[in-house]
C-alpha cells in the first residue's frame, strides 16, 4: 500500500517537472523566428533595443564614439524611441516584414549618427561644418 506522503511527494515532483518543462519550452523570443512564434509588442521593441545596443561593438569606426559613449547615447534615446514606436506597433508581431519595418524605424531613432568634435552630425552639410 502506498503512503499518502509518497503520493504527495510524487505529485509535487510531477508539478515541478511540468513547470520546469514549461519554462524550457518558453525560450526567449527571437527576431529570426517571429513567424513561427509571434512576438508581443513590448518584447519586439526590447529585441530591437538589443540590436541597437549591439551596434556599439564597432562604435569608434561607425560613430566616432567609444563603446561606452555609444551605449550611453542609445540608452538615453531608447525609452523615447520605444514610446514613439509603440502606437504604430501591432500588439502581436507575426511577420518578418513587419518586424523589419519596426526595426528600421526603431534603429533610425535610437542609433546615433556620426560624431565630430563631440557634436552629432546627420547631414553632409553638418559634417562639412563640424568635421573640418
């Protein structure tokens, strides 16, 4: 005869195993698998924020900023970019094309342009004036 204690502990073990399996099955969202696993608005904007931050790996060459300056600049802009993108972002993104469009707009907002003498230049005219 099985005791209540062993039934209870085996039941707890099954519940825990189910929770662990569920947590493993819920891997983080990925921009690469958006069509197979649609991504909620907040999560997709966070993923694009991470992409923006990755641009700082080559910050000296791309923006004339140190890695740390680049990270600070993106962090400074990121919340405002998320707020500006949220109204036009679907509640659930299930298309690569839509994801890329969101990303293009987000990156234009969050990623810095080139800096000359500590000033961000966005146009050729500004670059000619600042970078001499």
